[in-house]
C-alpha cells in the first residue's frame, strides 16, 4: 500500500494581504468630501430660509415708508415656499400730511396673503392671488372726490405690485369694513358697512375672452340691512369698461341720525332705508341711476322733548313733507335719480326728473323697490327711453 500523505496548509505570505491604501483611501476621501459639501449647502439654504422673512420684512417696511403722502408699517411676515406665498401680518397705511406730518387712518389689515394661483397654471398663466382678512378702509370728508380716490387707488395698486411681482388674477376680502368719517362735523359722522365679503375673479383674463371677462361680487351688513354688489368689467381696458348693479335693503334709518344731524339738522324716530342703483361705463362715459327708498318714516319722537323751539319747528316741517310725499298704500317715500357724464367732466343729474318721479311715487303710482335691470354698456349709446322724457312725461308716464 502507498502511504497517504496529507496536503500541507499553504500559508500565504503577508505581502499578499489587501491594504487600506491607494484607490480605497481616495474613495473614502471623496465620499467624506461629498457629504461635507452637501451639509454645507444644506446649512447655507437653512440659513437663507431663516433669514429670508426678516429680509423681506425689512424691504416691506422700507417700501411702505417711501410712499409719498403716506406712512405704513407691517409687524410680521411669514414665508411659505412650498406654496409660493408669504403673509403680511398687521399691516397699516396712514395718510400723512406733508407739512405737519399728522397722520389719518386709511387702510389696515390683520392679514394679507400673497400667493401663486395654482389653478391658473392649468390654463398656462403664471398669476397671483390676494386674500385679505379683517381689512378696514377709512374714507374721510374732503378726501373722497374722484381725483383723490383715483390717486389713492393708484398709490395702493403700485404698492401691491411692489409686494406681488405677479399680475393679480384673484382677490378675496373676508370680514372687512368700510367707514366714512367726518371728524369736523357736529356730531361726529362715522357711518360704515361691516362683515364685508368681496370676491374678484379673472382680473387678468385667464379663463374668459369676452368683452367683460372679470367679475366682482360683494356683500355687507349695514345697520341691520344687507348690501349686495355685482360688477362685470374689463380691468385691462384703457378706459373704464363695466356694468354694475348694487342694492341696500332694510337698513335702520335711525342709525344714520348723526349723519342727518350733521348735514340736515334733524333726526328721526323710526324708518327703514333702501337704495337700488345701476351704472355702466364705456369710452370714457357713464350712465345709470340711483333709486332711494324710505319706509315707515316717523320724524318726531320722545327724543325731541328737550329740543329748541326752532329745531322742533324744523323737524315738524320735515315730518310734514314726509307725510305729503309718502305713498300711503305702500308707506314709502321714493324717487329715481338718473345720472350720466364723463370721467373728465362733472356728473350730470336730472334733478327735475327726480322730483317728477318723487311726486309720481307719492300721488300716482308707487315705485317698485328693486333693480330695474335697464342699464348696460349699450345704454351709453342708447339711453333708456325714460331718460329722454321731460318733467311732465315722467310725472304722468303711462308706460310705468
């Protein structure tokens, strides 16, 4: 038999073992460098994200302080990069006298949200939207003529453009209020509408190419009554181009007593107020009407016991006129005031026509408390037939 020999173990020399040198070391170095670079970039982006709201807040306040004739400030700013938006918190803008530097409240808002309108992207448009929460607009006497309102509107629009680089297509206002204030009157006049909701859509003509592509809808509460406003317009037109309808119903007229005392030197004990209006504008012209209603009017009451003799006599005259001009079956005083003109000249109102309709409502036929739905942009060129009639034809109008 041949002997069986076991195969001896082969011991590899030490120099054949793999070492952590050469390519392996270089790979580990580049791996660490890559992660270090990513961490640095992430830290820089985080620092920018943290600092950006403060940078924007500083820019906003600097911009607000530079508006000629105004002074504004915003207290805080939140940034939402994931939805392309930021929020201005507790913003106010005051009118500032250029000489005395005295300030008058003008606009303030608890929150303004400026963001990208994602829905418009489906239509291939990059536009923005604005949302206001609890805003307030304060109109003061002697600063509400058309030229000054246009100046204020232009200034505010330019301010919004500096904050919103995109063209605004949608705007919504929630819980707003509008004040008219006369600080120089006795008593002080401060009449207002509150809980105002406004929704303006398609202001940049994203989804409609008609003549009046945009629309504005608004509602508000006014001293127990309701205010409704609807407008179709073309905000991109060179001249104002719109159709507007609005109505105010069942407002408590006694809440306007400070206004009546300040401007007419009488107040009332009872009454409801309503108003209906239509207006259209095109080619620099406008036409429309205002139809006011007063129901269940009573001028004299217990509040007048301590008034002077002259004041009592004046209120007796007002009360008597109210009784004479009232349509007794409907217990209402009403008229219709046609208005027309251009945006560069004074407005023309048909005073005698308004008087004729006032008398017609009282003695011949009551006006209907509603919109007449007779005004549109075509009325600029073809006014309603009633507008062309004289005093007596309006008084004895058989058609209506």
